[in-house]
C-alpha cells in the first residue's frame, strides 16, 4: 500500500472524527484514482469503510456525551431506507453520472465549509439542548431530510454528514459538538445500509477495504482529539478549498478524458 493511500486513509478518519462528515469524499477518489478500484466497487467499499470508521468515532463522541440518541434514531431510521433505495438505484446508474454527481456534491460540501457560520447557529441553544436530549425535535422534518440525504448516500457513496450536521443544528437545536457526534451515528447506520445495497451486485475487494478501514480508524482517534482541542475554522477553510480542487479534477477527468 502506497504512502499516498495511507495518507488518504488517515485523512478520511480525521475528517470523520473532527467534523462528523467528509470521510467518503476522500475515500472514494482514493479508491478509484490511487488504488485503481472500479468505480461502482469503490462506491460500495467507501460506504463500508465509512460505516465502520464512523461507528468507532461515534462511540468516542457518545462517551463524551455528544450524541443525541433520539435525533439519531429518527434521522437514521429514515436515512437507512433512503440509502438502501439509493444504492439499488446506483447499481443501474451509469458510472459517469454517479461520479459527476459526486463532484457536484463535493462542490456543495466545499460551499458548506467555506461559508461563514452564523453567530446565532448553535450559540443560542438552551442548556438543556446543549447538554441533553432536546424534547422539541421536529420529527417530520428530520425524517424527510433523512430520506433525501439517504438516497444521495446510496447513489454516489457519500455519508452526507455535511448535510446532516447543519440539519441537526437548525432542526433540533443541538450544539455543534452534539450535532457532529449525532451525525456520526447517523452516517454509520446509513453507510451500512448503502453497503448492503451493493452486496452481490459488485465485486468488493475485502482485503483492500479492511486495510483502508484500519488506517481510517486510526485517523478517527486523532480527529476526535482534535475536535476537543483545536479551533476548526481554519481546518474547515482548508478542507473546503481541497474539496473544490478534487471535484474539479474529477469533472475534468470524467467529462474530457
């Protein structure tokens, strides 16, 4: 395994542990362009890698009290349905469409990372919402977002955490730290469902997948520590710029070569 793949695996885990999102956005291009995995198999493997890594990272956040189990259950349950459906659709979707959609999702994630955070978001939550489960969750909204993000997850192989985190903050009043931890639990559940949707339809290289997952898990421990110690603003800006570069590379490669 090359040093570039090791670095990609570490970044995958660090991003999941730090932001509750971004793992698949690194894992999928690494599997395709660095490890030479066929795109549909890479989407399935990416979902499996993120599922296990997000599970480990979510447990770390849960031990710190940063997971809202109620919100995770509602979003996750409907997200699983959407993800499985998206994965079954992805089996029959032309690869170029999946990769172009993936690049567009990366642009959306970059915009989410680069835009300034409103001061009021997550700052005005009550003590009850910041430290415990909120009682006034908008379950219908959370369910609809769960299905929509789930379909996207299964179709293009992204966990969707960059959409889940702001949705949890705005819909349930969770603080950013609790939204990140809750997002990881949801991403894990949806990614397992997406991986199951591809099983039997694509060839999965389990040796490569396990090796990449082990490296990503190591990175997730570092990411969880950084989430407690480092201001994320500069890291988010750098990540956003990186996403734009990778998305542009994918679009150019798939559409012109």
